[in-house]
C-alpha cells in the first residue's frame, strides 16, 4: 500500500442518537472514481478548519469551491474478502486520509494509520459498519437527530447512498492549480502543436467574461516590446483531410491586437480566452476556447461560442487542435484528449520570510515611493523621497510564506497588502513582483523581530538597575547649544554646564503597534523619571506651568519615542501627547505640543552598593555607629567616649553587615552588633508596625530569628550610593512610611524624610570582647539566653538537649554567630568539628 496514504484526518464532531431511513443504494465496490457518501441528503465531509474532524453538510455544487467539494468526495479502495465477507477502505479525495477510528468504547480519531484501528468497512444492508479488530464488536456511523455526524459502538446506523458528483464543474484561474494560478496541463498522450505540454502556465481570470482565463508561460510572459505574450488559437492551420471551419487551427503565443487590415482582419482577444471544466469524479478536464478562426473557410472569420480542444489523427501523428461543439454538446470533428492539471511552482521570494521595505515599481506618480500602509485596496506612501528606517516600525512589512502563498502586513497600522495570496515575478525588473494589483520592488532588511520595543527606548531590567541617564535637549533655536536637564531649587532647567543624573522607573507596558495579523506586537514602556541621587520625580508645577522635581506631587509619566528619521534621539512624550521642551528665555523645562529631541547618555553608577558579609565600621565626621549597651539604642560615638560606667572601645564599632534579599534591584542587609549577644538595628519610628508593640519590640531585640523572618522586617537596610561619595542608609520598611533615611541629631541616630547624612563604610576586624574567644579556633559559649559560636562561618550548627533531641539547626553566616536557646544544658554540634556542652542561663 502506498505509504503516503497512511495517515488519518477524520474525527467525530458531535455524537448524536442514530436513526434509520430507507433509501436505495448501489452496490459497494472499488472504483477509481470519487463519490459523495450521503446520509439524510447530507454529505460526509472533512471539517473545513479541522483536518482531523468530519462533519455532515449540504453539497451545493453551484456555490462551493472545488477544494470544498473535494473534501466531501471519497474513493472506495482496497477490497479484501475474508470468509466470504468483502471489506473496503474509504479514502478522502482532498487529503488521501482514510475514514478510521481508534477501537475504544468511545471511538476517537486515529492520527497515525494503524492495523489496530477501525479502518475497514462493509455494507450491512444499506449501512456502513466497521469491526473492532479481532472481536465481534462493531462501529456504525450516521447522522444524529441534530444533523451532526454521529457514531456508536453497536447500534443501528444511518442508511448510506453513493452519489456521483458534477461532471462539468467550472474551474477559475486559482482552482486550476489546486489553489494556485500557476499550474501544468498534463496530457494523456503526445500531440504535435501542443504548446501547453511541459510548461508551467499562469492563468488570469478575465473580469469581463466570467469563467474564462488567459494563459501565459511562466518566465516567458512578455515580448521584447513589453507586450503580453498570451497563448491562444492562431489563424494558421495544419492541413487535415475533410476538415471544416476551425478544425486544424494551430496554437501559438501572440499578443492581443486590434482588428487591422490585412491578415488580422478579425480580433484575436477571444482566441486567447480559455474555459476549463472538470469531472469531479476523476478530475479529467474539458478545455475550451471562447472563439477560434475559421481556418478552412473561403475567408477568415471568427467562430464564436465554445470551441473545444481536441486532437486529429493524421497518418501516424496526433495533432492538437480545436473543434466546433454541436448543440448537443458533442464535438463535430476530432477526438478528446485526456487532460488533467497539477499545481505548478509558485513564485517565492529568494530571501524568505522576514521584514521588508516595499517600494512602488509602477510608472505612475507614486513610482519610487515606499509603502507605509495599504488601505481600501490602495497603497499609502511616504511623502516625497522619505524612506523607512530600521529603528521605527513605520514602513516595515512582515512577509510570511505559507505553502507558496504570502501574507504581507505592515508593522505600524496592521494593514494587509495581501493575505494568503500568490505573488508573481515581473519580467525584466530585478527584485520586482506583482503583489495584489501593484508592481512592487522588495528589499529584506535586518530587523530583529524579537525586539518588541522597536521605535521607543527600552533598556533592559538590569540596565535600569545599574545605570543612570544624563538627558540633554536639542534646541531648535540658532546659536543655542544642547542643554542638559538639571534641577535648581526643584525647578527643572536646561544648562550647558550643570546636569542631573536621572533614574527611570518603569510603570506600564502597552502594545501600540505591530503586524498583529501575523502575531507581531510592538510595545512601549511608560516611565516615571526621578533623580538618581536626589529624592523626587519629574512633575508639573501647576501654578507656573513648568516642570519640577517633587516628592509629593503626582509624577508625570513619559514614553521615549525615537526620532522620526531613526536617529538615536528621543522625544519625552506624556500620556496626553505633550512633549518635554524648554523655554529659552527662562531655561525652564515645560510641556509643549512641539516635538523636541532628547539625547539619553547612560552612566554606569549603581544606585545601591553591594557588599559581601563581613564586619564593617560605619562612620561620619570621626564618629561611628554603635549600640549603646545600656539601652541598646543606636548612637554615633568615637572610641573612648564614655557611657555611664565604661567607655566605647574598638569592638563596639565592629558591626556585622549581612546580605539578605534583593528587592527592586537593591541588596538589603541586616546590621548587627555582637558585643552583647546579637542585636540588630531596627527602624524605631513606629514600634507597632507589623504587629510589633513597644514591649514586643524590646523583646525582639533579643530574638534574631524573629527579626529575620517577620514579614516586612524593620531590620532590613540598603546602602544607597551618594552622589558626592559615601552611602545613605535606607530602611526598607520605612520607605512606605515616608521616613526611610538614617540621620543624626546630636549623637542620636534618627530616621528622616530626606537623606542628610552620607556614611563611610570601612572593613573592620571581628570583635573579641569575650575573653574565651579565639580568632582561629572554634569556640562555643553562652551569654544571656544565646549560644555563641565563633570562627564557624558557613558551617551547620545543631542544638540538642541533654536527651539528644534536636531543638534548632542553623548555618552560621558570620564568624560570630549566635542562636537563641532555652536555659539548661545544651549540646552544640558544629559541622565537621565536634560537639560542645554549654550551660545556658
């Protein structure tokens, strides 16, 4: 069996209740011809959009296409007789798929042809029945009460009739090549004068005479003078004994001419128009010419009415010619050749799918201009000699081929030039094609279709974290240089000297363009624009109509659209279509209706620092951050400063800075002091945040695990890079409360709304306040409800009670690591070392 027919393309749509009707059917027998399988006057057909489904539909041969009718035609093949019972396979004309199902209680499609499938059919009375392999179970098919295709394991099916399709179905230009106007005529014998044999032909429908087409040889469509070269019946002939009127006329390629004196006294336009009909049961073609010259008459005249293509036997030769058709439809002279058709080779673009520029190659006023859209069957062009650019979607077209047909859609307005249509080469013009109704030259361009933000500014997420941007405006005033954007007392200005580094905060992403018919989308990102090292975002000063930096006014939102000419400059456009411009008289930035170009210069300047875990000294103006060991509040002190009964020594200033999570591109840290157990610095503005009351807050200072695991922990800080050096301590929790920055009032450490202090951060040595500590050996001690392990950073610490029950497991993340423990004897096991016994009080 031919392997190309070993796939199934049928399935069930809606299963209904089967009922029977009485109709007579012919004997089921193999045949090369195709027929309709009708049940209740509906034909079994492949689903139009689902190749693995079947439906029942009414067959209207006057209004359906050949392809639609082919999906409803079936061939009975492969007769086998077993135990006196004949079975057959049923194959679809359109896809060569077999009517077959998986042998289940609820049968399903068989997507790969298999001997196990229900794929052989027999007649049970007037109904089709398929047996489950190796069993007596069977499947019946039919039409349910709802008019849908139905099937059932067992039961009674619907009676089937096998009906012959139309024998003279008309073919238009596209259906000649199975969906293409490029096709080949295949003849069952060799004929002299057959200019169609072995040629790839292009058919074009004749608008004025429906049902007729003109024919050209692909690649040889025009004469040297540019006139179309059309195939047709010529006024010359082959001499045939007893030939009458048109019989014996030759075929020739010629151009259409008007009636002139001399040899061409009759017009030949009708001689160059063909009509084709097909017998749907076997796809044999009848070929006609609209008119032919009376080559055997006393004077040359035009014989109108359908003239059929035939052949004449002259000696041992067969000559292709034409014959008049009688009133009863029979030919008057000659014999009918067997003619079939097959798809030709469609024109394809050598560079394949991609993004193209399209330019009109016509000789009218639009010739040489680039297409920007295609609306209402008319091209829309760039003005003058403007050209599309790689950095904007305007004028870019996505070209996609599908089995020889093209869909071409522009990326700005999503309008289609053609959808699933053929294209044709234009003879004598390089890279020019007839696309739809237009002659167009095409050029593929190197646009990355993965770039979904073409035409606008869209840095990566990492670039937004790592980089700031200096912005300069290109003024249109003669003699005025490019002016940088900066803030002067919150009002934004333009300056040739001063500048601010800005940070972009993405807010939203919106689809604004794209060849959506082909799944292409182009988006723009909306940003708020703030200062990189100063607080505030760009907002509008409603009183003065200028732009300003503000921490309270609603921030404006901008899209950065690229320069129309494709230059790497942008316009800052607000959501209501205004642009950021400049008042030259005051140098103040303002919103205008006029496009103003802005240059964005990236600067590598991370906003937040990133440290490895370690001991740090955090200082400013000679004083360093410490924990007061009496009240455990943060203070700024110098070494030797008095407490009440002691002095601050070196170990008081060695703080453990431990990285935790990353939020919005910034690394957050826990900061702790270890001279009196492990105490974490917390935001102390509101002691009721996250349910931590004042009393619980005091206790939390003794519970590091709580501080690290509580939601929105008050102990998380970031080191924000200061524009002029140093770091601003920013508390993550208080960003929401409005007082996130660590400041200094006297010697006290407070939280402020605006950053006023930049700290220096230096590496410090580990504290050694406890006399039992050894900087090189692992030591385990207890202190105030805590087990403290030194010099075991990275190791797993396990706490057990005296009965050996595990009460805690943690990995040491510092060289001075503490874990809370209940009072009593605690066994402390250090990974890779030993077990220590300590008494916790």
